[in-house]
């Protein structure tokens, strides 16, 4: 019985892993319709981080991953657990176009039901640099 549960657990994890496809900014921009409405994984550096509060009082954050106009917007509710310049892995639902009230958002990953993982933090790099200078 334990073996059967273990096998079922492994199958569920495998299916979940296959459902999330790691992509690049370029792939999302060039083939957006292929990924529209799907769960994707994107790795990159946080730029243009903004933390705001909606008219209803709900905190949310946005940031971009990519270079210049070649970028993907990231949206999530709550407080951001990242800083400008952090290298992150985001998992969320990609939308080529999303309409909310009178606004239209393009090329966005919604991480509200996904996650944002910090792979390397700029603040830790700066702290290491300061510590190294202090030792000299």
C-alpha cells in the first residue's frame, strides 16, 4: 500500500513538472499564443520593481524581466519578496493580453497562484563586497 502511494505521488509530481515549461523572454514574445493561458517558468533579473496598493486597498507588485522593450511584466498580489537586480525564477500564468476594468496589459505573467524564487540577491552580493573591504 505504501509503495502504491509513493508511485502515485511520483506520478503526480512528474505531471505537475511537465505542466510547467521553462521559457525565455524571446520565446514568449515571439510565440506568445503558444503559451497564452499556460503555466510557465521564466528566469531573469528584476527590473523596474513597483509596489503599490489598489483602490480597494489590496497591495500588489509588478516588475519586468528582460531588456528594453524585449521584456515580460510580472504581476502578483501582496508584498514583493524581491529587490531590484535580484536574479529570480518566476512561475505563473502567462497572458498575451489581459483586460482589467479599463486597462489592458500585454505579455504578463501572473504569479498570484504561482511563485517567485530568488536565485541570487543583489543585496547579498553588496554585503559580501562590503565585508571584503572591511577585512582589508
